[in-house]
C-alpha cells in the first residue's frame, strides 16, 4: 500500500499531469527525471501534458493485485497523449468487450487507491472514453 | 461594483440505476414510487468517484469558462455532506489539482443539501468585499440513502462549481437572501452511515416553508415578480417538490423545467440547485434573469437572483454542458452492482 509521504511526493504528476521538458533537446519526460537520456542535459522546465490521446495497447486485469481485487476485471492501457508522451493508466467507464486500440480517450481525476479502511486516499488520473 | 459568476462547471457520473431496479429488490411498486417522487432513474458514483474527484472535474470546467489563471483563485469552499474524509479537507486536494495552491483559503462546508449554495454565498461575498479577485464555490455529493428507504430511490451523485469575480461576468448577482430556522427534518449523527429523516415532516414544515419563504423574501427584496424572471431553479430532492413549490410561487414549467434535473439525475444533495443553475446557464440568453433557491435540512434556504450578461454565449460551449452529460452514454447497473459500488455490502475485514 502507498504511504502518505510517497503519495504526497507524486502530487504534481498525479493531480496536474506535470511533466519535464529538457531545456537542451526538448524531450518530454513523465514522470520527470534528473538527467535527460537523449542529450544528458540536467535542466528541465515543467510542462502540463495534454489531457487526451489515443489508446496504443491495453490488457484486461482479471487477477488483480492487493487493493484492486474488487475492481477486477478492469482495463489498463498505454495511451499516446496528443503529440506527447505515452502514459500508462487504468481505463474506466468503458465496455471491456469493445475496448480497442486507436480509441480516443481522455484523462479524468479519480481515486486510484486507498490505504485500507483508515489510511490515506490516493487520487490521480485514469482514462475514460472521450 | 457588480459581482457575479465568471465561470461555471458541472460534473455528472455516467452510471445510472432505474427506479424499477431498486423497487424490484425491495418488493415495492415502481409505478407508485415513480409517480410519487417524480423520478425515473438516478446517477450512481463508481468506487473511484467521490466528492473530491467530482469537484475537481467541475472546477476544471469552471476554469475553462472563466478563462482565468487558477493560481489567482483566492478561496475554494466545498459544500457537501459526503466529504471523503471525516478529518482532512476536500478543498486542499481540489485546490492542488487545479493549480490554485498555495495562496488560497480553503474550507469544507456542511449544511445538509444547502452546503453548496452556502459555499457560493461566502465565495461571492468575499469577492464583493474586495478581499480577493476570484473565489470558487462548489456543491458536490455522493448522497447516502439507507437500503430500502425512500431516500434510496433518489440519493445520487454530481457536482457544480462556480468562479465568482467582478470582471467578465456571465451572470451578475442582483440580490441574495437567506431564510433559516431550527427544523429537525433530516439528520445524520456522528459515526452513522445513513441519514434519518422525518418522513412527511420533511415536506410542508421543512422544504416548502423554507423554500417558499426564501423565494418570496428574495423577490420582495429585489422588487421582482415571477413574470420578471426567465428561469427558476430550486433544490430538488425529487421531481415533485420543486415543481410544486415553483407553481405555488407562480412560475410555469417553461421557467422551472430546464433547471429541474432530478427526474433523471436524482437528488445530488449539495449539488442539486447548483447543478440546476448550470443547466440553465447552458441555455440562458443575455438579459435573462434567474431565481435560484437552495434548501438544506436542519433547515434553511439561500436565494440568489442572477442577471445573465452578453458574455454567456461565448462560454456556454467551452466545457461539457449539464444536460449533455446527463444524456451522454449512461451505463445502467443492477442493484447488486449498485450495492457494491456504494459500499452497502459488508465484506470480511482483515
């Protein structure tokens, strides 16, 4: 289970989709990293990711990890955000039988997990059909 | 200085349950409930949707229509009776998600179904007082209703967010009014999962007394009559009460129908009249005047008269419209799924 400190540290990415653009070569990283793997630059500027994209691939989780059992079966996909990076996230409010690559999706703010009955609630992004 | 609404936004979950499905489980007569409550179906939040997530989405829609830098929002007040945490603010999550932190004042409001308009009232007043350039008021709920109780047919989910300002308004606030008494018609005690209510006592001495008195007091203060107002929006615990209140005040269905979402949305508690107002703003024309009266058990009503400006037509399509969301690909669930989504099934705990 995710603790409050790690959750808090990831808030800019999970809440606001903040990525980092390398000042040297312009490559965008999500989540941000300290050194650019293309030009080895160390200077980055924050950039907000586009909030819509196209489903590139997905899988249906039928045997879910701890904390997600009640949601199975559910979809997790890799989505290419418009002219930007690829992001992996759950896909919800969709028909698992007709979900298909190439489908247009958009980001929505959802509760991603919770630390048991008394722990912290973790919010972030999921994809929904556009 | 004129103050009012600069941006507004709504959010409605896509899942629905029909009155027939709830009635089937409890052996109730669905046509009687549909007729008696004026409801056909209601929205259902999924386990990953709560007051915080719905408020973020509504707030983002409001920001798009307001066309402002969210960092300049000076306050966020979220009214709800289903804040996800007993202790920890909903407002800070919303403020962080929309990029309004850290120079912002946050508070979570609670006053049964009136908490949303309460947040609107305070946010509007702070802008009017010159304390801040922009302030946001949100009404949102994932309403609770005990299994088998009449409330279960109506208790639903949704949110509406408003950004108040003194520039580039879409609706000017012409007048406000409030009417409160101590009336125990509906309550939920600490540690109780479901609210209790006074049955028929929730009608005449509660909803109708406060809603009608607030509307009459508001119109008297503003020196207007129902014929001077293009639209009227009321708190909507079901489909019947607001229609009856509106007609008793002298409004026609042409005036109150657009803002009456409950027949297919249900009762979104703190989100109810704020969501009704978003549906009206979606279609309002410059110069239209709107009466809005909320109601919260306990009990009281907040009233507002809004005058729509020329800017409205420029923002209506900048974010998803309310009735479009209500009709957008609804996903119908059976009672078992609904009970699972709403945590009504007691599971083995570790």
